């Protein structure tokens, strides 16, 4: 049986890099990025330089020709310029973060960068339609609906956040991810593509890092809870993406080939719902942050006890 032809955008990036060893064995690949080196400056074999923000799709549509699936990992960051007023108000370059979300300082730059990311998503969807690609798997972010975390940490909400809840975000980054999802649904209906639905899967990636536990502290239990809840191992990320690529039918309850899945491991402390990923594509995550980082969690709890009782 011939291999699926898969286009990977942002192929020199961190998320794509976690999956490429498996992808190279499994698929015929077309790798695209604006650079050919990863974050460590190492060459990534086979990457072709391509700017998908460019509105003239004729300059890169040939990369999509004959492909079965596109895995969209492409992303551009805001370039913030520090101003005297920024520095005076924040004591930093203005990149204030809380639980992974950025403040509105540098708002124009952040908004324009995220608009560019939305434009890139549009170009990918449209190129797929124009070149007959069947499916797009977008590596999006949990931040598409990150406002629910504010409610969780403030004890205004309990239970799990599900993919069918409205995509509420309080920052431009999360807003853009929600925009990818909404735009993807539009393409999946077929109404903007000559009644040829584009199959779309959105993966709300959680915490794809192995070093978050280093920062756990008893003084910020919510940070530890979040780190444990959102962890995504490399093998679980790869399995989730492979199954999103290969599952034959992703039609939802509305009859539209569109799905949103949370990208986390099977974490005991999870606050996002995995049930639809298990049901629709058979996702069976193998890892649990409470097991993987159990020793560090034990150290933090011991520190908390010692501080409380003065031992």
C-alpha cells in the first residue's frame, strides 16, 4: 500500500521535530518552513524554504499538489520593540505573562503577528482546496479556550473543559487559535470551497515540555497543577497526530468533517476532556505526568509540609 503524502509546515520547529522521526518512516513527506535549521541551529533534513504568509499562493502551491494531508505547525511570533513607557510601566521589555498568557503590552505588534498567523492558516486551507488535499491537521493550542483556566483557578468553575465549549480567550494568541478553528469549520462545511468539504482536525496542544516540573513549587500550587494537567509527551503527541491523519472518518454529529481534540497525555491531574479523541480516532495516551514527575511532586509536597510544620 503506498504511503500517504503528507505536507508538514513549520517543519523545523519544536512541535514538528518531536514527530518527524515517526513521520519519516511512515509517510512521503514535504517539509516546509521559513528556515532550514531548528532552534538549536541544526539542519533539518529535507526542509524547503517557503513563506506561507505570502498572499501569492502561486509561489508555493506546487508543494501541496498531490498531497493527502497537511499537518500545519507553522507559526510566526510578534517582534516587540521596547519603548521608554513600556520599560517604565513594567520594568521589563513588556512581555508580561500569567499562566502562559501575555498581557496587551505591545498590543499592536501582537495583534498584527496573530493576524499574520490567521492569514497563514487561510492560505494553507485555501491551497489545500485548490490542490485537492483531503485533510488538514492543525497543531493549535489550548489557549484557544484559555479563559476557562481563570475560572478554574479562581474556583468559579469545576469539571473538565470540553472541546465543544465556546473558544473563549483573553489574549490575542488564544484569539488567533480560536480563529483557526472557526475558519477551519467554515472550510469543512464546503460552503467556501465549491461544496468540496475540507476535512479539518484541530489539536489544542497542551504542555509539550519535559522540564516544567523543574519549576514546581509549593508556593504556587496552581502552577504545579497546571503543569501536571497539561503535560503532553512526545510519543502521545505523535500518536494523536498520526491518528488524526489516518482515521478514515472524522465526521462530527452535525455531519461535518471537523474535530477539535485536546493534546495532552493521560494525566491524573488533567482539566481538559479527552473523551472525543478517544471515541473518534481511538487516541490511547500512554503517559501520565503524575507518574513521570512523581519524584518531583513528592519533593514539593515534602517542602510544603516542612514549611507548614517547621520541620
